[in-house]
C-alpha cells in the first residue's frame, strides 16, 4: 500500500470530494457517498468480477440489478452471490434480449458492463459464439441504454488481450492494438462501439483494459478462462499443477482493487469517453508466481513444462501494463499485495471448494 500522502480531486455532478491520502477507509467513505441510493445494473453479474462488484455496491447502499446468461463454460456461477439473493435483483437473461424486458432500465444510473465470453481458446474453436456474446450483445446493450437510459454512466470491461504481443513494456494506452485471437478482436470491437456511442450519441462510456484479475469467485475448475484458476484448485486438492514455459512475465490485480477501479470509473466525469489500463503492479514470472502460491499455501508441487504448441499462436509473451493515466486521474491504487491476495483467495476456496468444482 502506498504511504506517501497525495492530494487527489474526484468529482461527481453533485459534489467534489478530496482524498488526502490513499487510506482505504477514506476511499470507502467517498464511494459510499457516491453510490448510496444509486440504482446500478451489472451485466455478467454472476461472474467473477461482476459478482464482487455487485456485492460491493450493495455494501455501499446501492440498489443493484444483475443480468447474467449463465452460459455453459463461462464464469457465471450462482454460488458467487450465495447469501445475497434477497439484496440483489437477479435476472437470468441473454444480454441480447435486455431491451425487451419491461422496466429493465428504469431508473438505472450506472451500468457496469462485464458481460461476455473471455476464453481465448474457445473463441478460436467457435468464433461465431464469441461474436454473439462479445459484439452483438454489446451493441444491443448500448442501443438499449441510448433509448432507455441515456444519462446512465457505462463502464465497460475491456482487456489487455487487445494489445496482442507487446512491442514495448510496460504497455500504455497508446500501444498499437493487434490482437492475436478472435476473442481479442471481438473485445476490441466492443470497446470501439462504446467509444463511438459516446462520441456520436453522447453516452457516458468508460472502458477499462483489465490485466490478469484474480480472487474469490474466479473459475477454478479448469484452465478454460485463466491459468491461475486451475493452479489454485490443484494446490488446494494437494495435486501438482503445470506451469507452461515459466519465463513469461505477468501483472496481476486482486479483485477488490479491480472493483475499486470500476467504482471510481463510474463516478468520475473526467473519465467519460476515455480508455484506461488497469494494471497489477510489479510483474512476476509464471515460475515466480507458482513458487509464491506454494509458499502461501504452505506446501505443494508444480512442474514447469514447455509451452503447448497449440497455444503458442495466441500466446502474448511478456505483458505488464502502465496504468498511470487512470491512477493520476482518479487516485486509484492497488491495496492488496500479491501474497495477501493469494492467501485470501486460497482461504475462500478451501471453505467453498464444492461450489466451484
């Protein structure tokens, strides 16, 4: 956590709040003032980041509507909102039908758009399925907001995958976009639609290009969505896990810090129409990450093997992001060191493993 006092101005239409340091309690107080009584829509709200965001919004006093299609082989899981069903309005719905539901957008002031498929491998196997979720559904949502909630702020979950293989590190927002897989192309198109609807129709859109986000609620039953998920499962079950290559560098963001980024993006008018990286701090190699996980777990085994040839064409190599643009604007910082985040994640799944495997 940063200890150096910094003065940051964060504004909403109703108020200007000053945060004189990066203490979490002060950020929490500001966000509670901003979101108390707000009606928020979270698409993909039964997924990993979406469910954590939905629960956090409830804790801040917001009224929350969650939409999730619960498609097979995605991150949606009702266990992610277990115990919160009476606090959150949950609609199991394909986002492409959201504009047909009476009252869906009534009173909505903020839309956190985290719906979509994220598997790179699946997108190469079935590109049309990925197209429907990551492009068609996004246009339907934007059109629905344009007609039914034109004043709502819309924060879109984009991805660092759209950069492709970095030409230089760390990667900032001016880096060329050259995706290496179908999913990256579709996410790039969805991000472009959000920017277009801001420029042409005046929607208050913001796009956040996320790096590797981890924490409670992520898919751990397999490696379909993230390599770290299956590592966590294997470590908890006392089995060895595979590290492919091991030399690739990555930055990782704990989910609570990512949720803070969404909340700040949804409350800062200076972010409207903008695109930001949300990075994970100092990068680690995959081998270093595996060692840290084993150390936090207090034992375990892993094996470093050659990178699978079938995955090489869509591997991006080393990647870590420069997120100074978002930090400078909003005062966002990461509060969760990697070891602490891994410990919290392991503790969560050790008590709830059956809900996720």
